[in-house]
C-alpha cells in the first residue's frame, strides 16, 4: 500500500470507529435514563439532571479524545444529522405515546 491509500484507509477506519463510539454512547444514555432514572418519581428532576450533566461532560471528553469527532463531522456535512435526529425524535414520540396509552 502506498502512503495515500494508508492515510485514506486510516481516516475511514477512524470514521467507522467514531460511529461505533457515538452509537454506544447514545444507546447507553437511553438505557440509563430508562432503567436508572426511570425509577425516580416524575417530580424528581435531580436524577435526570445528574445523568444529563455527566453525559454532557462525557460527550466533550469523547469528542476531544476519540475518533467520534470524525463521525460527527461526516454526519454534519452529509446532512445525515438532521435525518438521524428526525428519526430519533419520531421514535421517542411514538414510545412516549405508547407509554401514555399503557397507563390508561
């Protein structure tokens, strides 16, 4: 392999690893919010604020120190971010409606 091919392959590998890290980060956030914070009363916002604060700090750490930044840059430039955000918001809304219907 010549130098340019190795550089492109390493960059693509960093992007793939970045997407994997971002995916694990997002999934773990929702799992913790469901299982840990879901046990608190709805009026108690401390658990939600603590977990969200920790995840914001973890996001900045991961963004600076891991290839996640490459995945987010590619997502932003290709326009996938808006589609992904739209899909996540739609899924969250459906789950919220289903949870409300199950209560009543």
